[in-house]
C-alpha cells in the first residue's frame, strides 16, 4: 500500500512554509539545490554536514581540516548557509544522541537530502511530518547506491537522469516524486555532470514543493539495480571498448582515478584528454613521456599516465 501523500497546503493554510532540514556535503550536487531553495525563499532551518565531531559550527571556528571551506573544486555548503544566516550542524554519526537531539529541537516539517554519506536512522525518518526527500543522480530504480554516476559511465549509458524520491528504510528504494532524464554530454568531467544533474534536481525539488500535495509512486521492480563503491578492478578500461566509451568513462569518473588500461603490461592513467573516434594506430599503444595513445576496438584515446 502506498503511504498517504504529504499535504503541503495544510502549512500554507497556517500561514507558513515548511521548515526544511537540509542534509548534504561539500560539492555542487549538494550546493546547487540548497542555493535554489534559498533563492526561492524556502525556509531552511539548518544545514547538516558530515564532520569529524558532532557540533554546531560557525565561520569563526571552522578549521581548514573540515569540509566547510570554499575551494575551486568543492564549493562550501556551509558558507552558502552562513551567507543566509542559517546554522550548520556537523555530524560525525547520525546515530549519536547529540545529533538526534539537535535535529529534533529544530522541529523540521521536511528533511531534504542531496548527497549525504550516511543512511538516516529510523527516528530521523519519522521526525518530519512531511517525510524525507532525497535527490539521486540516476533514473531509479536503476543504479541505486553511493556512486551511480561511476557505474552509468562504466556501462556506457548515453542518458542519465535525476530522481526526487521519498526515503524509506531501504537504500534509494523509496517512492518516486519526480524524475528528469539528462543526456550525458560527451567528455564531461564528473564535476560538470554533477552540476548539470544538480540543476535539474533543484528544478524538480522546487516544482514539487510548489504543489499542494507531494505526488508519490512506488519504484517498479523491473530494471532495479544496486552497485556499491567501485573497487580497483572496476576502474579497468578494456581495449575492446570503443574509444568514445573509454574517453567518456575516464573523463566522467575522473575523481576515481587512477584507471587501468587493459594492455601488456597494464598501464595506470590519471586522465583522458583527447579522443579520435575514427582514429587508427599500428600498435596497441604508443607512449611518449607522460602521455600514451591507445588503440581501442574503434578509435584512439590520448591519456595522461598516473
């Protein structure tokens, strides 16, 4: 049986918008939806980040060893919150009593999650009256798990997507609120892919929160899949792939480098910087300094050696 859909209009009748507790981490997939919520005037009670200890954090006490500070690669979620006067709670483990008491004291109507590395305990799931929503970078039920972009790129998928869904006791198994497909841009890096998907997810989230009642439908059983964190063997790049597939995989999953080329002997590469889909090469590979050109089933890719 499908649980009843949360009725957001009840709060509107009381003259207030839902109090949102936002869980995320450093990086654009968390930052962009939060920024969209704040730009739309949504009421964010606090932002929760993973941390070395459980505490309320402020700009004055944030240390360089914590994932709170801005950087060119990973924009700071905490700084976005602080700019709007929103408190930031660092949490070592959601199971800690101190973390639970801090969250419960905020009395959130809704929990929104975008890339948080811990599973919500049962009492966190039951805390907000409107439920818990999660943004996931795949078209669920396919590619459940902690690294969906990696596995989609490895499989050579041409289309990815983002899903807004309710959380339940499973991993990425809750009822779907909305979905949007996104075409994989050729040669995009992981950061670029995350930005594109985050922007699409932010639009889904804002559109859903503007509805009087949140829609929900169970995830279908066909097509469901789960993948864990990649092992070293999963970062292998077979020579039987096309050059385009190999290039897109290494570029799009670049944060999982190094990758291993299926050569004799195997070579570790840190990045891919050029592809010739119709290119040819007399030998399996040609090495020059820190670069290597590799022949695939069709085409050639230029890599930077690790």
